[in-house]
């Protein structure tokens, strides 16, 4: 693979969209060559995930030319990367995760008292008030991000690279993480943050480098001028965007999907009821949102309704067009007219080593098969149609999905489920980790599906996104539906008010 085409010297520093900020001792990185990498790919080059020799260009760190053949090479210099998909072992403790591969040991024997003591010190630095013995599976995503940062601090980090660190976090957890990065900056640590959340970039960045289609567009100095979000968007998409959400005139019909009195017990803690009498409905041509803080039960609701793929001891009723339907397995849920686009496209939505064609037809293979044998001609035709219809940017339908951008990966996941011809499409964080231009294209697809009479149930942690796309919004908190707001009633204030009031009751 070739990575390069950045004939620009960047001073490493605090947060980046790449955004960056200067610390006391500015470090510099320079890549040059014929082609330029995507943001996450570039970060993997800088951290040694992609070794020297697999790309063209140069890396300069502390004023010296560096070549990293392994991750250990970059870590020895204090360069640590935290990936979008957290690299933690769920059934190990916080302490075990922090020192995994970097154990505190004497003569090959782990020194547990010292491990737990050092873990306690690191957790205090990142503001996490948890026991070192707590299992990762028992803490939320926001706290898991802090564990990853504590793990980086244990390796004496000097340059911290974070790839979409707030993509899975609610606003409170995101603010806490950004404040922590700013505190690190004041202590002389450099950070690079990759993010598509422009308000966060503006809040913390000293410099913002914008990449588009694998190349550097420009670097903006936030201390020399007031950089607006519109200015950043213009660089990202190559044009001004008058409206971040495409306009639509909803034509709402009869009720398609209705869920009544849905009760679900926890997937792992099997004596704990997680969802309590959840009820909601989705009508034809309607985009319905579900808002709530992390852990409110939004994803668990979607997954439990879609083939009971999460939880146990599930009770309640699901109807389509007013008639009860069986959604006890995923094939039965698909047959009933449901489709679910997961929030985790890389782990649950795609087979990354497979190409676009195979992923597109994966949920509906019988439609491209004859007598139990896949007809490749039919499969090619279907994949080509969806590649064109959803404007998936790739060299062909044979390109492996692992090599696509986040936005194009998301379009492949949508293609897979649209090929099942659902009546109701459940979208769980459909624009997580993709750029503003790709988001707009996803919103346009949602509008088109609604115009065709399909019902859309959309889960999102970004309240502006829900407010900009939805006709009606349900609010969840602590496993309960606590409010239903029309488009006219919905605002960030009314959503948060509903959450706070319900918290007082329970």
C-alpha cells in the first residue's frame, strides 16, 4: 500500500480533524509521495501499525527521520494510538487491560499489589473512580475510553493519537474527554485527534488539517483566525453547504410497525431487567428517532426487536400493519419486513475481508441463487445496481470493504439490508465516524426511503442529527420510553428535560 502525498510538515500537538495543537516541544511529521492516505490510515503509518516500506514518504519526529517497523518501535518513542474500535478485553479487569503486554513483573511473575497500585494512580490521572479489579464489561464506553488513555499513560506517552474518540460517547462523556486532553496539553503532551464532530474540533484544536479523497486540502491555524464550522465543511466537501440536512416534505401514512409492552432482561446479568414496558410505533413514510444518553437502552431495544438478538426473557408484542408477527429469530424478523443496520459496521455489519458484491447480497442470498447455487451473474448485477444507486465510491464491486472509507462502508451495509426489501429499516448510529459529505448522502438516502413509503427508526447520539432528520422523536432513559415529541416540540432542551425528569422518578 502507498501512503504519502503530504508534502507538508505538521507540528504534532493536541487535537486535530485532523486537528492539532502545539505543545512546548513541537514535534514534526512529514509524509511525501504520489498518493495520500485517508485519515485513519495516516495515523496507522505514524504509529507503526503500517511498517516502513509499505508506504512512500518520510516521518520526522523530534527533528529526526524515523522508520517504524512495529508498533513497539513507535511506542518506545512515546507514540501511542487509540483506535476507534477499543482494544480492550471485556472479561479482564481494568488493571489487567492497562498492563496487558506491559506487565509489572519480577522474574516472570506478575506483581499484583504493585499492578493495582499503579493502576489506581493512572485512573486518578484520567479522573476515573473505579476499582482496578472492575471488569471492562461492567463499565460503559465512556469509561472504557478513559481506560485506554490510562493504558497509554502507563507507556509514558508523548504523542497521543486518538481516532474518533468521541464517536460512541454522549455529550457529557465527550466533554470530559476533551477537557482531559486540554489538561494533558497544559502538561506538555501532544495529541492528534481525528474527528468529524466539528464543534469538538473547534473547541480544542490549535490547528486543523483537512484531508479530502486521501490528500491534504489545507491546514488552518485556529490562533490566527476564527475558524467557523462552515469554513471547515467547505474544505471537507469542496463546496459550501447551505443546509446540513436535505429538505423533505413528509407524506406519512398508516402504522407499519408497533411494539407494545416490550420487556427484556440483560444479556449477561440474567437476573437484571434492562427494558421496561417499552412501546413505540413507526408509520409509513415516517422517520422516527430515539434519543437518550449512553446506556439508556436504545441499541438493546433495536436488537431485541430484530430477531431477539440481544437479551433474554423477552416479552411483549410486535405487530406489522396491525397484525402480530414472529420476530423470535433474525430470519423471521427479516421475513416480517424488518431490517437492522447495526451501530458497529466493522464487527457486526460487514465481512471486511469480503468484497462489496458478497457483502451486498449476504442477507438475501436466496434471491441470487438458483437451486441452492449462487448465480454470480445475478449477484454482480445486484451489487452493481446498489453501488450505482447509493454512489458507493470504489474501483469496482470486487473491492474489499476493509479498504473503503467509513462512509462507503456504511453504504454497503445499507445496500445489504435494502436488498432484503424491508418495510421498516432500523438505523443505529447510521452516520457514526463518517465525514460531513458522506453524512449528507446518508440523510438523502433516508429521505428517499421514506418517500418510497418505508418506515425509518433512527437511533443517534447526536441530537442535532435527530432534530434535523426526524418527524417524531422518542426519548429513552434507564430502559424506559420517557417521552414522545413531535418535530415542533423537539429540541435539545426538551429532550434533556425529559431525561432529567425521568431520572428523578426512577
